[in-house]
């Protein structure tokens, strides 16, 4: 493994890629949360089921958001 100094263009590209990864992960997480927990806002569901849907939506949104960040940054590293 060799070490070399990165140029300004490479650092800027990585900064943009990190920003894109975080923004797209937040969007994906919000869409997944809304899709799973959305029925809670529309219908009158039993209390335990409402709590389950909100927890499941938050969990799935967080996990898929983290996977999105890893995927985008992995692809960027592979293409470099």
C-alpha cells in the first residue's frame, strides 16, 4: 500500500460524494419511514400496533439509510 498526497480535486470529489451519500440516505430513510408508519397518521389503529409501526418504520429507515451511505461510498472508492 502506497501513500500519496491527494490533490484538491480528489478531496473535493470525496466531499461531494459524502454529501450526496448522506442526503440520499436521509431521503431514503424518510420515504421508508413514511411508507411504513404512514398508516398511523391516516387510520385509527390499536395503540400497540401504532407503536410497532412507528418503531418498525424508524428501524427500517435507519438501517436502509446506513446501507445507502455504505453503498454510495463503496462505489465511489471502487470507481476511483
